[in-house]
C-alpha cells in the first residue's frame, strides 16, 4: 500500500512539475511581450472610458499574468488580478480635467459594482472633473445600485430601453450556523466583551440578536443616507420623493428611471455610439478615440524621481494575521522601521482597509507605528473598512480621514474556541482520550469543552485586552475611557457616524490625506513611495513554485490531507479584534 501511495505521489509530483515549467515559460513570454509595449499616447479628442467592470483596489497591480487561472484551486499562486489602485484612479481623473487631449469621460458597464468607498472617492473626483468645464456621460444597459450611484454624478445618463435596475435600498445577509454545527457535533465556545461584538454570534445562535440587528440597521441606514443624498443632489430630486420610489419598487427598469427623471434618455448601444460620434464631431464609429482608466492612469502617474523629500504610504490591506497573507507583524514591523529610519521621508500615511484580526500582531504593529510617530507625522486614511484591529493600529495618529461609507469602530474583543467532542463520539464514533499532567493542560483542545474555570480564565484575558483597546483609543482620540466604552462595545459605525462621535477627524479619500500631509509639512516638491511593494511576475512565479511544493506532499498523502483539515478547524482558536463579517454593495 505504501508503495502505491509513493508511486501515486511521484506521478502527481512529476505531472505538476511539468505544468509549472510550462507556466514559467508562458510567464516569461508574457513578460517579454508586455515589456515591449509602446508608450501610451493620448491624441486630441480622446474619450476617457471608465468601465465599472475594471478592478479597483488599494494598490495598483499591473501584472497581467494570473497563475490562479492555471493552477489547481488548492494551490495558492499568490497572484492578484490586474487592478487600478484607488489613488492612481483618482489622480488620473484629476489629471484628465487639466488634459486638453481628453474631451470628456464616458462611464459604462454600470451593472458592475466595486466597494462602495472606492465609488465614493471616484465620484468625488468626477465632481471635480465636471467643475473643470468638461462633461461626464454615463451609459448603462442595466444598473446595479452601486453602478447607478456612481453614474448619477454624470451630466447626462443614457440607458438601454429594455434594461433593468436594482435600486431597492440596502441589505446584508448573515448566515447563522448553530443548527448545522449541532448536527455535526461541533460547539463554538464564544467569549467576548462588547454588547455589539457579534463576530462569533453566527456560530452560537440560529437567529440575530436584538443588539446586532440594531447596529446593522443603523449602519445600513447611514450608508443608504449617503447614497440617497448624493443621488438626489445630482439629479435634482427630493429625498422624500426618491425614498417613496424606492419603497414602492418604482425603479426596477430603465423605463422607470427615465419616467422619474433619474435617466435622461433611452438608447440602444448602436444609438449610443451614434451619440458619441456626434458629440466628438467625427464621421463614424471607427474615428472615436478611447483610452481606458487603467491605461490613462499610467500616463497620468508621473513620479517625481528628482525630489529628495518623500511621503510614504503604508497600505494595511487585509485581515491582521499571525503569519501568512494579509497584515502581519513579520512583514509590517520591518517596513515601518525602515520608513522611520529614512531621513528623506517627511510624512507617513497609513492607509487602512482591514476588518481587524488577531490582537497580538495588531499591537506589535501599533507599537512600531508609535516609535515612527515620535520622529515623523503619521496620518491615516480609511478605505472600505477600518474596524476593530484595523482601528486599533490607527487610533493613535495625527489625524484620521474616512469616507462616509467606510465601516469602522467595532471596538471590542472576542475569543472563539471550537469543540468537536460530540462530533467525534456521536458522528464519527471516535473516543479521544487525553493524558495530561495538570487539570487544564488540554485547555482549548477541540476534543472537549471548556469547564467553568477555563471560561473564567479566557473571559479574564478578553476583559484585559478590551481595557487595553479602550485605553489605546482614549489616548489616541483624546476621549475619556468612559466615553470610549459607551461608543465601543463592538459596535460598527459608518464613516459619517464616526465623524459625529469623534472616531475620525475628517471625511475624505486617500488623495485628500496626501494633499493634507504635503500642505501640513510644507512639501511642495516631493515624491510618493508605497509599501509593501508589489511583487513582479518573476517573484510571483517563484513564490508560487515554493508554495506548491508543500501541496505536492499533501495531495499525495491522504493522512496529511486530514491533518490539514483539522488544523484549519483549530485555526479559529484565539483572541481577535475583528469585524463580524464583510458587507457587499451591489
């Protein structure tokens, strides 16, 4: 049997090795082809096209070779889709306003949505573009809520006569798992501090709690108020009328949008092309000149390499983890230390786009940021979310900027310990036996539940960390601990709400923070340096090959696969400062 398993492993390993060799070959060819691209030229009368299907992200990633489309799903390729960084996107729109070769902006593919806070920053940039005297035109065959929110800033909105729309308000879905976990014989033991800290609620209940419903409804209402206010201001419609149309489901088709003044004209795609031809003063479709936002961002992005003084942007993007992907102390502490020791860096911006995560690495990162702050000013920009651990690392800074639609706060702590004792005995008919030297040597094991003494010990840890969290926020925001406790309790706030309760200083995007940092430190001639630095194609390929080596061993060994699954389940154990779940805006 062992011989067959070894033979199978060798066969699979050889097959994957050959596949990886091909991937390397294609990657090199792709890199050579892309490196041979000619410089992008913008001709007079060019239309800047913003396709909402393009990927917007925190940092620009110009790599086009995506290993994840080739490798099996269980092999991590560390590849990222080609994305336009939000700062680059906004800077490109601002540059287009001053570029005589850009005639107007054309928004398409309005059925797609990005993170709401990205759309908020882009929408503000489009408003500035219009103030330059140039026009913004939008065309949608269909509209998502987010797509229409962005399109509503346009001077004129066109829509397909037979299109649909999804302007019905906002909602979120939370999957409660207690019933199915009961069937599996798994008990999730939740220990937390915070009336609203509901990160583990879905594991221990089969319905939403009153406090969790309250915070979700208030938060969604605040986000919707931002959307509704912006749409009504742009389209010249009263909030009461718009709200009534949404409540009565009167905005489900593009004909409805036209009827109530939310779309200016109905046009097929061919008719829309004819309108663009007329607007550009050309004779036929082939004479139209388009440039995508992604390509134009490369033209607009002109780093000032001659400038000695620098502003550093640190992108804290993802969940805060002990190791692996996301935000880790292992990666970020050296980066922060390097920036602190760089005399040419005159100001630092921490861009936070994180739901939080593990407490210990968050605290290690916060401590290093405070060392940096002793020597350089530290400003903060919030993206889609800066909650819990994301707020922990950023609360002690000179100034915090947030979008209105950012999710922040969630100042609370929880510990989640899985127990599969019933599952082993009743479902798998396995009886785990533990040998231990002390009564609590196996505390936190998945093989048995916590006793009262152990629960009290975990609760004590959670309370202690919660108190530390409160003090971090209190000192950083100059709020009394008692007041912090009132607005904390694990509650999630929108950026608009956070401004009112002093969790943030100003409403604004990443470009606003950059301009503020430059002005506050009298920096007229500077360049921006970004961290962590994105890997190039070769580095990603080598990293993928390295990661896949351990996978080869796992897939050729069934026992190792079982062990990997158990470790994944056990991985939920720990103390976290993390937002309950992710919100999606469609």
